[in-house]
C-alpha cells in the first residue's frame, strides 16, 4: 500500500514536475496546499479500462502552479476520463495522481477532492435556475452546509464583499437579482464559473467552456481565464483552436488515452502526428 508522504519526509531536493515543461514552476500555491516544487497536479502512468476498453494508457501529465493548460484531442481521446480520475469519479486501474506534493487523489473521495481545492465545470452549465444570480453565489460559498447551519446562516460583510467581487469578475453585477434561468447560455457559464470561484479552488477543470458562446462572450472568457491564472491553475479542455491560441501557456494533445504531443500551440500544430489524427491539413 502506498503511504501518503508528509511535508516532513519529502526529500528537499525532489524535482517532481521539473523537466516536464510544467509552466509556473517555483510559484507558491495557495494557502493550505503543499506544492513547494511548483507542480500542482501530477498524473503518472495512469491506466483506466472499461470492460476491456482502454480509456487511458500510461498517461502522464504535469501542471505547474499558476499555469493555464489547454488539453485538446479528438473525441474519445480520454479527456473526460482524465478529468474523472482527477476528481475521483473514476478510480484508475494503476498509476498515481497527486494534488500538490502530498495529496494522493486515488485515496480520496470526490467530496474530499473538491474540498481540497479542485473545482470542475462541465460543458453544460448547472445552476439553480429558480434562484437569483446572487443566491446562486451565496449557496456556493465555502461554508458549513448542514441543515441547521444553513437555516441559521446570515451573510456577514466579508461574505457579501466576496460575492460582490465575484460578480464583478464574471461581469454579472447588473444581473445580481435576476433569476439564473433567465440568463443567456454564456451568462450561465459565467455564473457557474463564479460559483466555483466562491469555493476558492487551487485548480479549475473546465470542459469546453466556450461551446455555444457568442464571439463577444468567447473574447471575455479568454480575458477571464488569463486573469484567473494569476491566482489559480487551470486545465481547459477545448476544441475551439482559436480560443486555445488566445489563452494557452501550454498545450497537451491526447489521442487514444495517451499524450500524443505537448508544448506551445505552434509546436503541436506543426507536429505531423497531431495533424494526422486531429487537426488535418
């Protein structure tokens, strides 16, 4: 059985993540997460199979603190399964998954992983449509969610300020009292991102965030993600190559459950293997 290392026993010269082109190495992670070596997520030799079908095969991927990583690849490449492994929805058959230097994701529940600082946004926005934008953000706060605590809860000044800050970040100040069900598709996407931000995650996993958005909404999403990368690490799964080119620090291409190529967008776009299986000529 693998024993989860503690900060006291980690070799101080360990260079986990170095040499893997993880952007952001050396930056400090947020409060409460030990990522002293600058790598916030380490996936090593991950294997996942479903009824004999290999969804992931010896997948290794490293993301640096403060990095904005884009993951691309054809349908069926393993992108969703990879995020399922990170969030605990799917347990790998073998391999390791570490959040920071000390948290073994393969031994944590989905709730524990979310509470540790990993937030996930699915392609289709999921908001409470009957509640206002403000109320959605209020419910998403990182607070005690027990029934008794919820009945007694009253927002304090600091909590209201945080909601106001997130409303400004996602540009929904003018819609704060509007029922979420009346928002446009893009606005619902922004609201769900805001709900994740209320949890103050260290790592955000975002699945095709600009699908169905207008050009203006896509442009704002790019600005938003680049600003968020100053305080968070982001993994963005996306098919819109124009959007990827606007935001990516680093691009990983998946194919048949493995990393096919990795590097700058220009590097992967000029890779003959990527052209053949995904981009075309």
